[in-house]
C-alpha cells in the first residue's frame, strides 16, 4: 500500500516554554474539543499525517484542532479548522492475477 503524503503545518506558539503540540480530530459535523481523539505531535510544526497511528484508516471530512503544551502539561486554547477532507485510505487491490497458456 502506498498513500500520498498529506502534510499538516501550522505556525509555532510564541511561548518560550512549549514542549510540544497535540492534534485533535472529530468527524464533521461534530465539534472538535479537548475530549476528541488526539495525537501527540512532538515539538514539530509540520507532519505527514499518514505517519500518525490510525490515520491511514480515516477518509472523510473532519474538524481539526491544534494545541501547544508546556512541560507542566498545560494546554493552550485550540486553533481550529473545520471541514477538512482527508483521503488517506488506499483503494482495494485488483482481483487475483490469472495467467493462461495455450
């Protein structure tokens, strides 16, 4: 299976004590919030979504949010984007190959 790269990027937080970022995602039309499924992104502001656990099983329209975290575990308010289309699921393979000789 080969899935196209889908890169999520955002500007860094201006706070000096940021230790990382977290991505939240909720299938539209549900609102994204702190209780939504989430992934720790580490201390990067650009990531290939297909490298995150479970993302290659998600096709659809999603509402997403990003927060900054500090070393104490505090999270910032959420930067949000609604109605994002993800197409990260590869199609089914073709059927069985048949070779005929005559």
